[in-house]
């Protein structure tokens, strides 16, 4: 297992692994350094948004407020593979393996249940 933050040199790193005799390479794969911090920030935003929306519905329906009684979280971390372009010319094989940076995302599915209070 090799970890690097330098995507520009990833092709040369793969070349070195193959030159050293590597025959079964699983990857590369991209990830976020601290996915928990990213997901916690999303949780903060989604709870605030859901609470504001519930309060708005309560007001529109003639209730005093809305009390949160249940939160359910699902979802997971998405880790897409990079796209490796096709080699177009024979001399391209002599160059490092091309690696294109992409995007890595996190997703959450959160359900809330509120009780409207008179």
C-alpha cells in the first residue's frame, strides 16, 4: 500500500511499482484525508435546515413549534476511481501512466421526525 498527496507524480509511482515487479495493482483510488470532519460539517448544516423547515411547517399549520423526536442516518462514503485515458500513440507507452485528478465526494441520507406542538 502506498499513499501520496501528489497526483501529478502518481503515474511515475505506478511505473515504479510495475518496474519493481508489481503484477497485481488494485487502484489507484482517491480519498479525503478527514472524511469525518467533512461529514460532521454536513450534519451541522442538515440539522439546522431540517429544524428551520419543521418550524416553518409548524407555523404555517398553526402550531407553536416542532420538537425533534428521531434522527436516522444512512449513506456512505463514495470513492470513485480515476479515469485513465487511452494511449493514442506507440511512443506514449514510454511515458508515465497518465492520471487525471477527479472529484471525491461524501454523501449522507438523513431522515428526521418532528412532532408539531400546539
